[in-house]
């Protein structure tokens, strides 16, 4: 009798656990920096949210308890943050999914952070660095270890539903070369392994930075971000075309967030086999101006010498942090060699965006 009672208890517990894991609860991890945090003012319309759209609180700096689901009324990242891509991602998903499906987001994002804050082998070193007080405060909202908090919350979310994808909006700080691509690939592989997910069931969906049409301060990151599918076959890049920014030309406006959030959803729906007709060019294509020529940069005292295999039309130099534009130097007559004075720039690591006379561009990282 006692044995039968024990078996009955085990059966009841296993049944309750299986019910808790709702296969119709689609969960998406949201990671990145300031554009994932969200900088768009929240309007009254943004607070109208379906009961089927939920957000799992991941931050200690919030009015909602960590680890609890709540209706996804913005802000989603932390208390006092603003509208972000995830807001209209969730809404758009529900417009095209069956009525019995819910959508949940788990967000861990830090303003101005490097991809290294999420990289399993580099996060400790980055966090040990000299971070500004405001950034350290944001990191501390995640117990001092954003990657660990992301995993904790992701595993908790898996008890309730199924992780269907990872949304990334990061790159303004360091998406300038293959190093960023490698780190994103390693992060993606790490999350898949830790959460026991298959790549084909959990795509990585990344968003572009503010584009050149709006003179985006970090538009030089676009060629690198657009190459993600070359490194990760199950990744997708959503276009920022037509997504208007705020006055800083770094962060999207509220309407920009609504638009790019919808595009994240269209990409995720397509993976689920739901192809929604749309005229927004949601999935980014590799630019025809992608570089296909050789560029070499050497330093001589306060000067940088740029040599190219084809005639150069235009050179732009920005800091590796991506937060400021150094200057733009227009080359008069096309030439294969340019010498530029760097006396006003203190940065040790610089990014050179070199444009050829045929419009092709190459981004070159160089360290003094």
C-alpha cells in the first residue's frame, strides 16, 4: 500500500511538471546593449498588451520580482527603461500565431556593453575592467554577472515553456571585424549547449544598427552584422531600413522600435513556417557595396597611412568604442594611398571605413 502511494505521488508530480512545460508557450531570449534595452518614449498605445504576451523579470532593478512572469507592459528591460524591439516583436508574433499560443520574453541587456559581457570566456575580464559608474550599476542589476543571470532565467523559463529563439541587438560597440562574429558564434553555441537546445529549433535573430540613410553613427558596423549568416547558418539579420532614429542617430525612435520589432517577429515567424507577406524588407541582404578589395593600415607617429588595392574615394575613422566619430576625411583625387593626421585622436584602436571609387567599402580594424 505504501509503495502504491509513493508511485501515485510520483505520478502526480510528474504530471504537474509536464503540464507546467507548456509546448504552446514560445519563449525568446533577448540580449544586447542600449538598443535592446530600449530608448523610445512609451506612448499610451504601447501599454495595450495582450494577456498572452508575457515577460520574465531578470533584473534586480525592477518593481517586479526576479524570476516571475508578468504581462509584458513596457518597459520590459528594467524599471525606468523605455520602448524596445521586444515590445512589438511579441505583439506581432501573437497576430499570426494560433490563439492557444503565448509568447514570453527574457531580457538581459546592458547599455554600451561589448559582446564580451555575454561571452563565456571573456565576460569576467570585461567586468573586471574600469566601467563607468552607470554601467557598473546596470551590470549589478544582474547580480554582477549578466551571462549567469541570463542562463538562470532561461532555465527557469524552460520549466514553463519552450525556448524558440534568441534575439540579439548588439554591435554598436564592437561589431567591426571577424572577432565580433567569432564571439557571437561562440556565445550562441554556448547557450545552445547549456540550455540543451538544437540550432535548427532555436535560431539567432540579430538586428541592424541605425542605417546610413539616417547618418547612423554606428552604420559602419552593418557590413559585419550582415555577415552573421556566413558564420551561423541558423542566424538571420533583420533590416533597419526605414527605422528612424532619435536625434543622436544611435538609438531608434519609438516608431523605429515598433518597426524593427515587427521585423524581428517576421523573421521568427518565417522560421516557424509562417511566411507573412510584408513590404518592409524585413530580412537584411548583404549590401552590394560590401568590400572586395585589400586595405592595409600602418602608423607613423601621429599619422595613419592607408594603402588600398583599388583607388580610394573616401575614408572615415571612428573610435573602436563606436560611441564617437573621429572625423571624416574626403580624399580629393582618387588614390591608392592616403596619409591622415591622427593628432586629435587618443584612441589606440581605430576603425577605418574605406570606400573605393566604385562604391565598395572595406572596414579595417587597426591598433596603434
